[in-house]
């Protein structure tokens, strides 16, 4: 009871009576100097990033470091280049296309470059012929349409099922965490300690947070409809970390340190 442990580097767990409650780890802002080329790096077996000096002229993009004048594919249809420490990305160049009078340029779904397609051309799909604009369903969860001789197909997105398995946790409110225990919901409500703020700070309660905290009175940021305060660090998407610096949101993608595994 009242013990804490970390099952992994990014999760903190506590035991209240016989209920286990786990929360994501909170990262402190390392205050990297990005103007001098410093970048974020996640050390092995750690959750939060640290500052790492950057090689002169190199670029960091989506967890990888590239040398000056190097070029790589960011996606199927986009290429990026590193120049003097800056990354610039753009569409993949397509060869020139000249279509005959009875055809028009058309970019099929999943392709980067356009092709020539006849006006109102029909589509052939698994032995069936479909007219231009005609729709059909290859399966229960997908739909296709014929567009200028090219089938365009889309998959339906299903809503997640609300059933909770044994051991799953969820937030009933900002201060109450519940767990499914053999078909029964068991909840624990956290009690906040009294808090007194220093001069120049103000007491705030963040959305979704249980207890008040003291933050700088000025320099807050608005990020995706959420108020962040000066000095805050949060995880954006994937390995990207963002900070609020005097009213400005700065986001950097952290580089994972090389892990040496024993042989």
C-alpha cells in the first residue's frame, strides 16, 4: 500500500489499498538552445529527452539525422533535402505528361504522378465492368467508385467497442481513476494537498488535471485548444516534444540514442 514503481520508462504506478493506478511520466523541459543547433535526444531506457549538441550543418528529421546536401524520401510522394542545418520538403518531381485530346490527366488513389485517362472510361474490377461514376462494394466495410477508368476505393472506419477487459483503467473524472476488476468497476479518488504559490506565480487547475499547481503569471501558450504555461513541456506526436517559451510554442523531434545490445 502507498508504494510506487515504474513498469517501464514512461509509466509510473502506485498502489492504493488493493487498486493499482498507473499514469504517464511527466517530462521536465531541458531548455535546449535550438538556435545554437542543440537537439533533443532520448537516452536508452529513458522516457524524457535531454539536450544534445548538433553536428555542424546536419539536420534532424523524424528521429533520424542527415548530413549536409543529403536527400531522402519523407513519404511516397514527398522528398526532403538537408541544406546548412535546415530541412526543406516538397512534392516528388513528376515527368512531364501530355495527354491526347480524348484524355485528361488523372492521379489515381495512392499514386504520386498523374496518368492519362479517357473521358468517361469504364473500370474493370474482378471480372466486372463498371460505368464511369458507378459505385460498388467489394466487401461489407469498403466502397469503390469508377472515375475516368480508374477504380477509387475507400475503407470504412469502425467505432471502437466500449467493453473494458479485466485490468483496464480509465478516468471517471480528473481526480477519480477506475479499474475493471473481474467485471466490477473499482475507483480511487485522489485528495489534493493545500498549495501556496510564490510571488509572480498564479494558481491554476489545468483541464483534465486533478490538483492545482503554481505557474508563471505571464507567457502562456494556446496549443490545440489547450492552455500551456511558460516552461511547460509536453509530448506532441510520436517522438516530438513541445515547450511553451514566453508565449511561443516550440516543437522539436527527439532523436533516439543508439542502444548497444549484448551479444
